[in-house]
C-alpha cells in the first residue's frame, strides 16, 4: 500500500469515527467514591479515563444508569436494580439524556449552517 493510500485510509477512518460520534449518544451515570481526581503528575484525570482505567482499590464506583441512542433513535437504557422514577439519580440521568440530545442537535444544526 502506497503512502498516499495509507493517508487516504487514515482520513476515511477518522471521518468514520467522527460520523459514529455525531450519530450516537451515550450517557453514563455513575455513583460511588473516587479517592482522587488527580494524577501522579497533579493533573485532573478526565472522567472517561477514570472509567477506562477503573481500579477497584482506588475507587468504589457503580453504574446507576446508562443510555445509548442511535441516529435512527433506537435506544438502549439500563438502570441498576431498585432504581425508581422518583429517585433523584433517575431524574438527573433523564435530564442529562435530554440536555445531551439538545446539545447534539445544536452542534449538528451549526454544522449544517456552516456547510450550507
């Protein structure tokens, strides 16, 4: 494969990742105790890195709720056992889903206006 072909493949792969990111929505609500949000270098650890590098000895975290929404509006929702609609965690998760949908729509509308 030529260098030019590799470059085009890289561009296409990047565009595919961006498209998937723009067309799906994931909201994760967690609870628990995180003993530190600072790395050894003193920098704030990004929330996604806390989850990806979960260490049971440093954190006590559990998933309370998770929502995945596809572009065609197929939805997968998970709530921990025992959570009720009147629970604050449930309400906060639903609010996060709705505000994330609105923000996503705003970004897509902005892109549409710039491209048009």
